[in-house]
């Protein structure tokens, strides 16, 4: 990967920052799997975002996305591991899109 999907605190100048990402066609079960994998990384918190669309489309995800937050306990290895996990799923289901970073 050339550019990280989620910037590190060192890149943003913040100690803690929450990011919202999505993969348009990622099924609900896979979002849950991604979140479970990310929760195992030291210094990383994550959760699912609700679907905001009022219209149901079969080929779209039932989830609005995933939020990821690095805490002060996250080290360089944690950031690398998150990128590896996201790259794994991105290779299989499509590119991740940063919805909007929000400061805590």
C-alpha cells in the first residue's frame, strides 16, 4: 500500500483521532469480522456506523461504515497492523473510503 488508509497520530499531530471508513459492498457479517480483528490490536478501538440511507439496496452494505480510533497506547506496530488488516479486506471486497475524520 502506498498511502495509509487511516493516518497515524504522528501524521495528524493529534494524540487521539477517530476515523470513519467504509467499503461500499462489504456485508454486515464481514464488517463485524473486521471490527473483531481490529479490537485485538493494542491501542485501537472500533465500532460500526449505522446505515444512513433511507432506501434499501440489496447490493449495498447494511452498515454505514466502521469507525477506528487510535488511543495513546497505540504504537507504530499497532498502526501497521491496522493497515494490514484493512488491506486484507480491501483486496477481497473493494477499496476503503474515508468518510470523514472526526476529532474526539
